[in-house]
């Protein structure tokens, strides 16, 4: 929603404290995704077990961050449940990866593919739910769409091997991290204007 006189986004009064205090949680998620993607691209020949551990730790940290953001915004943000769902999905995927590190490359590929698709659907639902309350919904939907495309590509070409998986994970993680980073700084700049 925008102000008819200034053209600036308008927010419910309850959303203002959230904007001022929670933008850095979105930034932490962006930095975690970026770091994961850059490490994966820089070392494409890493062992499968190392990928499982990196993915597991990343997914748990991302999930805990998302759940923290959801809990913080539950009184002011109507779509906080979708953010919590994304966090729970990430934590579960990370635990599965760490508990069964000897899983085959194909099984890992399917776990990551379905995780990305479900995470993307939850992100799009969150964006659609928030489209009437703030102007960041488009970035949330873009991140969800990237997650879904990533998951579908993994399902369509499962035989391309773990090296292709590493490159796809790296590229999509960097892209997703950049989108979330832009969103974080957009939230921060909006917080300064309210």
C-alpha cells in the first residue's frame, strides 16, 4: 500500500517496530545463503559427506533464523506462520542430512529438491499473504520462485551427477542470498522512514 500524497509505502502502526528490529534477521538469512553458495562454487570437488554436513548445518541455521523471525513478528505480521513453516522445514531437512550422512547422492538430490520446492511454495504463500500490507511481497515471491525452479531442475535431471548438483546449489544459493539481501536492506530503509 502506498500513501496517496507522498507515494511512499504505508504500514500498519503495529508493523513499524518489527521493521526497525527484524531487518537484520533477514540479512542473516541472506548472508548464510550467500556463504553457502560461494563455498559450494569455490570447491566443487568436495566430498559428498562434506556437502551433507554443510547443507545440514546451513539448513538448521537458516531454519532457526526463520523461526526466530516468525516468533518475533507473530503479534504484528499475519503471515508469520508461513515463515515459521519455512524454518521448521529447514530444520527438519538439516537434521535428516546430519543424522544420515551416508545417504547416496541421488537420495540427497531428492531431499534437497523436495526441500527447495516446499520452501518455495511456503515463501510464495507468505508473499501473496503480505501483498496488501507491505511492498516487500514481490521479493518474497521471487525468492520462493527461485527455490521452486531449483527443486524442479534437480528432479528433471537427477542423473547429471553430484558435480552438477554442487553448481546448481551454489548458483541458486547465491541468487537467493542476493534477493534476500536486497529485501533486508529495503526493510532497513523503510524502517528509517517510518
